[in-house]
């Protein structure tokens, strides 16, 4: 069995006021995974997260990183916190400096990096979260979503292997919430391990690879979102409701309207299942359009403009902060800035072509998502990766 990157073994914790927070909790977090700790307020989620980078020490049991028990001396904790970055649910708790630049530099400075290395780390982290040009701004003048991104940048500047988020969308409006969760997807696609706590079952269902269901300091279940959230008795024990999409799908299955199978993760998949159940086949609309995907770090904006001007693509969306920054800098009009993949698939289903601008591992993530939809729906949507050629626009299937 592969050694988990993070692991707790029968940990327990009671706060000084006598509140029992955890009772014999054991979890295993695989490298590169997207894991959600889900439960109501008071379930022990935040307490457990605080143990993963040594901010709390268990009264009993053990916490391990890369197979080794964590040590609690100052030097060991400093190294652990460089590897396991923690983003609090309230960014005002985490932001302590008078300017954005100084706040993001705090971690690298305390790691003893040189001045040049600190500047590079700050610039890279702010660019990653889409806050270039914010260096001199006072954090208390920023919006809630911008503060959250400053807090994330402060952790990214230390280049951690693991990112831990306590209620990442707490207090954010819907658009800012979508942007933060998209950023978490981008971070996971770059190879980092991402762990969140949330009481939002809708968010956990569509985002996580694995779910740990908690209540009253104990673990009730662990598994895929589809497995855990399909168990109504477990959710009732955790004082939670199932995701609306999954609940409706399961009810239709009990009525025999849809065939049993892997539950859909989005509305788009759900509607295709319904159409197949009604017609006995994939829905016969028009010939699907195509979706092109390009890497903003490896493409000339002129090629994108040519695609739009020539009518090759009718809609353009950007996924990720660097892609959106690229589009803004190059004055490329964006039709979609969140929910991009699903929106482009919807356009393809009515015969229209789209382009997704993104970066790094998100290119393959987009291709994979579209491919999975095509396989599951029976509607073959052609995907091309736009590359930058010497003289003319090339694409590979």
C-alpha cells in the first residue's frame, strides 16, 4: 500500500475549556488528491486541519507527514509549515502586514530566503492568484475575494506540497466562490495535494475526489462523494442534506425513470441521463461543435484573435487566474469566466465552436473533462489543443 502523504492515527483532542473536539480520528490523505472534510459546525473539521501542520498537538494519537511522525520543536514545525500551508477561513486573521507585498513576503522572509528569492516568490505567487499590481495596496482596502487570494498567495510563496483550506468560500459571494474553487482546481492540477473543510455538500460533491464525513469529533464515513452522499442515513446522522442533484437522481432511480449507474456530477450530465432514459439513446440534436483549448503561457494572443476574427470559434472562456490575466492584458473579450467547461460543452451541443484559455495542467484537465462527458453522453465533441506554430495556427487532435 502506498504511504499517504498526510495521516492521522487515532488522534484525540480536548480544548482547555473542556470541549472534546476529536475522539480517535484516523484519516489518510494521498498525494495529489482533492479531499473534503464535510460536516456541520462543531464536527471537529477545523481542529483536525489545525493538527496537520502542527498548530495543534493531539492529546493522544499521532500525526504523520510522508510516513514520519511530526515533531513539535520550532525547527521541525517551521519545515512542516513550509510543506503544509494553511489558509484560514477568515483572511483577516491571516493578513498581518500593511501592504499586500509585505504580507505575501512574510513567509519567505521567515524561511531565510535571500532578498532576490523573496521578490521572485512574491511576484510568482501574486501572479498565480491574479493580483499583479496589488503589491502596494493596503489589504484592508480589498474585497473579501481579493483578501482570500492574498492569503493564498502568502502560502504559495513558500511553495508547499500540501494546501489546507478551512471553509475556503466562507463569506464570499457566488462569483468569488467560483473563482476560489477554480483556483483550487488549478493548484491540484499542478500536482499539489489540496484538502478543504466545508459544510457545503453541493461544493464538496462537485469538487472533491474523496470525502471524509465528520460529526461530533468522529468520522462517520469516507469514500467518493457519490458513495458518501448517497447514504441518506449517514447524512442524517451528520445533520446534513444530500446534494440536490444527487438526491434528485437517486429518487428518479428508485422510480425506475433512470437506470442505476455512476451518479452525474453536474447538471449537464444529469440532463443527458434523462434524455437517454426518455429516448433510449443519446439525444439527437445537431452535429456537435468543437472545443479548442490553449495554454496562455505558450500562445500568442494574435493566434487567438485570428480564431475569433475568422469565425473559427464563436465563444471564448478563460479558466484560472493566469489565463484571465492574459486575456485582460491582451484585451481578449471573454464570454465565460467561471463554469467554463460546462458552458463550452453546452455551446458544442448546439453546434457552436468555443475556445478555452487556461494554463499548465488545466489544459489536460479540460480535455479530460470534455472527453469524459463525450464518453458518458454518447455525444462525441471534438477537442483540439491549439499550439503556437512558426507561421500558421496548428492543432493536434
